[in-house]
């Protein structure tokens, strides 16, 4: 009789573990999709406002590095960063 109870508890634990893993997977998937969407949006905005259509990623990276090194750029980015929620 006790063996049956233990077996049922073990099965329930396995089910709960599987449910937990599924929830974790869905959350990670949701975060990954949100990040991908944000990166696409930022890339599109960069293309529009920085006029970088047709530029190879390596050239664009070099261009961005130069912008970041400009006087006052760090102050601008820190002042305009949205607080994390």
C-alpha cells in the first residue's frame, strides 16, 4: 500500500517537473522572440535615420564605433535610457 502511494507521488512529481520545464521553456521562448523583434526594430530605425541601407555589417559597426566615441555621446545615451521594469 505504501509503495502505491510512493509511486503515485513520484508520478505526480514527474508531471510537475515536466510542467515546470514547459513553463520555463515558454518564458525563454517569449523573451527570445521579444529580443528578436526589438533587434529588428532597432535595425530598421538605424537603417532609416542613419542612412545605412546597403552598408555591410562590418562597415556599419565601424561607423557606430566612431559615433560612440564622439564627445558627449555617453552622456546622451545615459540621460535618454529608459528605466528597466
